[in-house]
């Protein structure tokens, strides 16, 4: 129960912190050495002086509060979209582990540029849409961007669109621990969102409206979005709807990855090795 403090006591306490002499309440800040002048107030027609807090202390408190809020914001995003869940393959997708292959030069340049100037992209909201054939490294480059900006303290979400829609659908279950609202709020708030494999989802009216909402929120708040897709641009428009597609065109730099499948290349190499090795 809250203790009731008589008004008289409150006024007495206030009076104790005040003085009619400004000199008593002026002091030298032990932190920055500035002279801190008291606050002047009028009480019942009398001038009173209250010891005030130094600007440097107020700034320190404001910075601490901002740090606490940022920490909580990131924790909220990481709680719902923990990148560690994506496993070692994701963590290994970096610019360092990228092998130059013909046809993917522009994509690599765009991804590197995006990561390097991420702060600028955070202000402009300009994102990246990488499209092209399967297995040629689009998701690798998107993950490399995320892995490059995470150490700079950025809160990122990386999910394949089918998995993201499944996560949203699970919130409708009676025993769901997370609400649809919380997930959508995090997708709006994150510094960077990667919608991996857009167009691979089963398109329903619900899926279309969810994707529209997610893209539109990022669009309104000028927050960068990275999209990877196997679809060509026409197909993508058909799949996700013109309104979502139009927003992506405005928000993202479009880059085609023309390289062949690295997955296939590796698989053929393995077959060759197998033949040469005989019974290996
Ligand atoms: N240039 C490259 N250098 C090194 N690894 C690569 C390169 N391109 C692709 N890979 C690797 O090949 C695998 C397939 O690449 P990734 O998943 O990025 O392809 P994708 O273009 O996203 O394919 P999909 O369109 O099917 O989703 C991954 O393990 C990735 O790390
Ligand atoms: Mg992919
Ligand atoms: Zn000070």
C-alpha cells in the first residue's frame, strides 16, 4: 500500500531544498567543472533558489535512457527473429567466403556497397532486390550484408517468405505465445529486413495482404528492405500483386544475378570426383 505523506511534510521538504540565497545553491559540477546556477522560483511572493542538475549529468541520463531503450528494442527483435536459429550455413555466408563467378559481379558490387553504406541506406530507406536463377548466391549475398551490419549494432530480420508467413499463421493458434501484432511491429521496427525467396510462398489472398502490409510499413517509414527472388520481374508482379510490387520498385535497387547455379556446379564437381575416384 502507498504511504500517505501529509501535505505539510511535503512543503517542509521542499522548503529544505530551497533557500532565499542563490549562493547556497550554486555549485561547481565535480564532473565537468562548470558552475551550476540554481533554478529561481517564486513561492508565496518570495524568491527561492533550488539546486539544479548540471547539463552534463542531464545529458548522461538521457544517453543512458536512449541506450536502455535501444537495448530493449534489439532484444525484442532478436527474441522473435533470432538469427542464430538460421544455423551455421547462414553464419558462413560472408563476403569473405564469396567466390567470384561470372554473371554475379553487379550483384556482389551492389551488396557490398549496400553493406558499406548501410547508415546512408537507413536514412534513405533504399533497399535491394536481387533476382535470378536458383542457386547463384542471392541469399548468400543477403546474408553477407546482414552478417556485416550486425557487428555494427543493427537489428536485422532474415527470413524466407514462406517461413515468415508460417510464423504469422501460427500466431492464430489458441496457444500462441506471440501475437501477429508483435511480429508485424518488429518487422516494421527492425533496422533491416530481408525477405528471402519472395514469390516462393503459396499465394492466397491472406498471404498477399500480409506481404502488402509488411512492405507498405517499411515503405512508409523509409526503412530498407532486401528481397531475393527466383521470379523474373513480370512473374513477381503477378505473384505478389501490383501494389506490393510497385512499392518494391520504388524502394529497391533492382539487380539481376546472371550467374549459373553454384549448387549445380558443386554437385557436378562431386560427380566428376566420384567417377575419377572409381569406387570412392
Ligand atoms: N559465388 C559464390 N561463392 C561462394 N558460395 C556461393 C556462391 N554462390 C552460391 N554459393 C553457395 O551456394 C549455395 C546456394 O546459394 P544461395 O542459397 O545463396 O542461392 P540462391 O541464389 O539464393 O538460390 P535460390 O534462388 O534457390 O534461393 C549456398 O550454400 C551459397 O553459400
Ligand atoms: Mg535463396
Ligand atoms: Zn557537469
